[in-house]
C-alpha cells in the first residue's frame, strides 16, 4: 500500500514538473536573438570546451531561452552565454559575441520585438522545414524597419523552394503601432515625404503623408495603415511605348533594366532587345513625387 502511495506521489510530482517547465518554456520563447557570425558554434554547455552540437548561420533568427548569471571571457571578449532554440527546435549555448539580443524592455528593441512577433512568430515562419533570417532591424525617419527572409530547406522542397524575403515598415500613429509598407523588395531610401523602393524593373513611391483605402488587407490580422503608392515601371511606362520593342516585348523586358542612383535620385533606363546590345538610353529624375524625363 505504501509503495502504491509512493508511485502516486511521484506521478503527481512528475506532472507538476512537466507543467512547470511547459509554462516556463512558453514564457522564455518570448525572447529573441539574431546570430551575428558565420558558422557560429552551438555548444552543449556554456563554455568553449563544450561539445559543438550544431552550427548557426549569419542573421539566423533564434529564440533566447536562457542566459548565464555572469559573463565569461573568451580571448579578448567578455560576454554572457545565451541558451538558444533554433527553428529546428534544437537547443544549445552560444557565446554573446555572436548574438544580437532583442531587449524588449528598452527602445527601440521593444518595437523590434513586436515586429518579429507579427512578421515571423505569429506568421509561423520559424519552423523545422524553414530557415529564417533577419537581415536588418532599424529605426529611420520615425519608422521601424524589418528586413527578413523565410525559405524552405532543400530537403523539404518537393515542388521548388517556398518562401521569400520581405521588407516591412512600421510607425507609431496615434497610440497604435501600425504597418505602413509590406513588400518583397528590399532596396529603399527616404526622400522628404516619400519612401522610394526600387529594383531594376520597377520603382515604387510611397507617400508618407497620404494613406490608401483599405483593400481587404493585410497579410495577417494586425493594425495597419498603408501608404498611398505610385509606381514607375520599366515595361509599363517605358518599353510598352517603344516602337523597336513591338513584337519583341518579352526580349526587351528581359534584357533591359533601370539603374537607380540613390544619391542623385536619377534613373538611367537601358533599353535592349538582346544581351549586350544597347538600343537606347534614357534618363529620368525624381521630382515632386514622380520621375520626370531629362531631355
């Protein structure tokens, strides 16, 4: 009878322990880090002689689930060791020199943390089948910006690699932290009241003083107020009206390009029907929210 009571007590304690660690695990997963180095060692214990149990890539997004009480000196560097969990659900220790810790108690990190939760965690982009990276977190011109990528690993890609890279802008409007731009392009600049996002095929101009009507967005259920956007497009605004490209629209679109100079706000359009043979070159300059041809 006593033995039976012993097993009952042990079972209760075990369940309580599992419940406690489950709650703790759920809590610590609210802390995030970004790996700052190539092929960073993930170790079994928080010291340099511990067994290496994995490698982490530069800009890789991971959960921070613990930290040593004191700092450790490795070479000339003195840092904490961080216990991390990657998107494969593997845990290990990483020296602080190779960690960007997102401190949600401070600015601007508390807003970076919100963006990470909205764009990556709540969107389920950090999971076993995917590799998730954060290339940039910044605050510029009263905007909070995240440049991130989530791509399917090759071993899980049955019909081509799924995923992509995105750039999102957020801003505090009134008392709300809202998304104002969400795009798959990642080159941008601020110019007065405009944000210009550019590629070799298209330039999009976002007016930060004007908001567009809602269209059943956004990509997730979050507060948003998207900027009004106009565009300057290689095919639609240039090639479509060029006589020598008629009948060869696909070739012209493939071999032509736009070169945007972020310092002068000028665009050089190179029109080609075949590789290496320039048919014509045109120049445009950004003025009052539009690109105007330079004669």
